[in-house]
């Protein structure tokens, strides 16, 4: 068990190193960091002086080692615009993003699991086909368009909810709806397909033959076995949400990761951009490790195989 | 029953009878096919239609008719879907934007499939250290949220049509690589591959002539889903101002430009969004059928069945 954990941690560290290298490559090898930070119309003298002052004129391996040291100590430098260190800006932005991600995921699961289960229990039924159809429709809707439509109806015309901003519960309604729409559709389809597949398996036939009531078959056996794919897809969706539902955050003025990153790019604030990409990626690597551990808890076969 | 069987088949050959018998799934299939064909044709022939005078130019401004509502007819002009904040015909803008959206989607899918299939095929077939390296590489790309990575790269490289497609491919090839590798792992052990081995086929031949054709169905299905995903991402990037930029047209950009008029000009928000949604919906509902068309096993089954049913056909 301990060796499994050690191997998983080493694997995660390798991936984190890879992410750090990738971010360095994009920002400081493909792009010129001084040009990326200075205003577009900066003069050649300003450019040279800035390069020397920031140390961008040194050899690439020196800069890379320094950068890597910064990543390990979570020191990405100070924001060019606000002077605050980039790390604390990103950590502060994580709170609204995580809150929105949690509510979205909760709403999606609360709708998708019951709907998908009912549909999956009855193959060839109207409910089954309706679930599949609605699922395809909902994943085809651009989230920010759903956001704009709901803003124009519920905020502008009916004046029931705020058009944008971050705060008490009623600020959550519209962004959560816009984000949850597609995720609910995708999850419901996964639950439906997974439950439907389980319903045709041998152990369900055995349980039926023994006279176990249908409700106990579904709640006692099928749901537990059907949750594997649901966990995978929820994990992917949640990882995307942690990365900031960028467009929705910008549309609703939600001060999360996506909003911060877009603002930092517009302000040519490279340290903040690097910090936000690196730190969200780290959070996602951690999340994936946790999800892997969860598989063992819900599926005993995975536990034994290790 | 058997006596009326033959004439009944004749009756069903007529289109009306077929439509009556068609299930909802078939109607959705043909609806999607008609919609996409019309959209692609309109997008391709727009310059011609404008030159013939059958359609307004997407660039032609009419500041007297700014933000006029759908169906507005004034001074001999008629705007079916209304006009935007510069008095440009909204329908013509939507079709101009379709050119970019469809092209970005197609280019993204082609690039991510080429990279993803090659890496997935090599990783799955050879295994060992090559597989470990490639799979860790996909982990690296998959751990960075796609849109953040795309924004970061576009910040460094700048926007524009080709860059958007390349950047979106950069964020999505790992998905293709993973699906390909998983499929190759199971195909590698199948009888026909072992038989080819025994018959002395080289590794390149086995990979590209035996395994690759069997990947087509899953790749095509994945490709269509990735197409809609790329289209939706492009709309998001353009909405944020990092994708297709003014004065060009893109559905996402049109929505961004319509934002200030959200309480006065609903048509500027409804129609571009509806275009994205209907296109995505049409492609999504086609994906399953298209996958069946390219399945070599399904095709050989059908060939065998038709041979058995009509021995004189050959």
C-alpha cells in the first residue's frame, strides 16, 4: 500500500515538473518575457533596461533554475500592476472559483443522478430517449450564451436577480445555472448509459430470480457499480471548473481564477498569468490523485488489482 | 402476411411512406444533415451570393439602420434577422462567421487527431518506456485547464484564425492520444493481429494496415464530438477577445459585440448563439451514424450479409 502511494506521489511530481517546464517554454522561450510584460509601444531603450533589470538577458539554464526554485517555493514574483505577490492574488481568486465549482457540481449531480437512473432502469422507454435527446441539446448550448440569455430575461427584463457580481446566494443563481446546464446533460447521459449496462448484467438477473425487489436491486447493487464512469466524468468536469469557468466568470464579473487570468493577460502581467496556470494545474494534479484513491473505495476490484 | 409482403416493399420506396415510418432519430439525422449542408453551402458560396446581389455584404454598413429589428424593411432594403450596431446585415454576418467557426473546428480536429493518433498508436503498440513518456506527457497537458492554456499561448503568440486552431489542438490532442492508446491495447492482442504477425507482416504494416483501420470508427465519433468542442471553445475565446478579432466576424465575437445592447436588441444575442447551438447539435446528432459508416468490421458484416441474401449479386 505504501509503495503504491509513493509511486503515485512520484508520478504526480513528474507531471508537475513537466507542467513547470511547459509553462517556462511557452512564456520564456517561445515568447520574449520582456516584450510580454512591457506595453506594446515600449521603446528599445526601455526594453533593454527592463531586460537587464529583470535579468532576462542571462543564460537560459540559469533563468530556468531560478524559475524552478521560484515554482517550488511558490514565489512567482510580484504582480506588475498591483505590486502584490502573484501567489496571494491567485490564492485569493481560488475561493470564488471553488465556491462556484462546488455549487455547480452539486446541482448537476442532484439532477443528473436521479434522472439518469430512472431513464437507465427503463431501456426503450420514452423517459430514456428523452434523457438522451435533452442531454445532446444541453451539451450543444454555449455556456456563456445561456448566461447572456438568462441575464437578459431574469436580470434585465424581470429584475429578479443581479446581472453580475459576487456575493450572497442570489449572485450564484445565474452563473450556476449557465455552467450546470451542459454538465448536467453530460452526467445524466453517463449515468443513464452506465445504469442501463448494469441492469443487463448477471448479478441483476440472479437477484431478480431470488425475488429481490427492484428498488433494492437498484439502490443496493446497480447504483454502486454504475458510479465508476460517473466519478471519472464528474472529476473531469470539476477539474475544468477549478480552472475557472473563464468565460462565465468574465461575463458575470466573478472574481475567480479565470477572471484574474484574463485581466492579467490584458494588463500584460506575466507573473500572475504563470502563477495562475501553474497553481491551478497543481490543484488539478492533486484532485486527480484523490479521484484515483476514490476508485479503490467504490470498486473493490481496483483495490485488489493493486 | 407473406402474400402482401412484396407490394408493401414497393410502397415503402416512396418518400412519403418512408417519412411516415421514420423514427424521431431518423428525422433528427436528416434534419441535421440538411442543416449542415445548407450552412456549409451558404458559407462557401457567400462571396458569389454577395456578388450576384442576392445577399448583403457582411461588411456593408448602414448607420441609418443601426440595431434594426428582424424583418425591417426600409428604403428598399430588407434585413431578415435585423442589423447590428453598425447597421450590418445580421444574417450575412452570421454566414461570414460560419466560415471561421467551421474552419477553426475542422483544422483543430485534423491537427489534434494527427498528433493524438500517432502518439497513441506508438504508445499503445510499443509499450515500455516510450509509453510511459508519452502518457506522462498527456498527463501534463491534461492537468492544465484547456482554456487557461489556450489563453496563455494566445497571449504569447497573438490571436488569429490559424493560431486559434493550433492552440485548441494543443489542448485537445492528449484526449485523442488516450482514446487511441486504449483501443490499440485491446486490438494488439486480437486474433487478426497475431495472425498478421505469424504471416510475417512488419511492425509498420501491422500498425497502419491492421490496427489503424479498426480505429477509424472511434476516431471519427471522437472527432465529431471534438469538432463541436473546438467550435464552442473558439466562440468562448473570441467572446473574450482572444480569438477571431474585429473587423472579422465570429459567432462568439458577435455575442461580445452585442453585450452592450442586451436590453434593447435581443436578436443580436439570440441568432448568433442559436447558430452555434444548432451547428453543435447537428454535428453531435450525426456523430454516431458517421462512426458506423467507417467501421471496417461492420462493413464486412454488411457485405457478407448481402452476399448471403442475394447470391446472384456478385
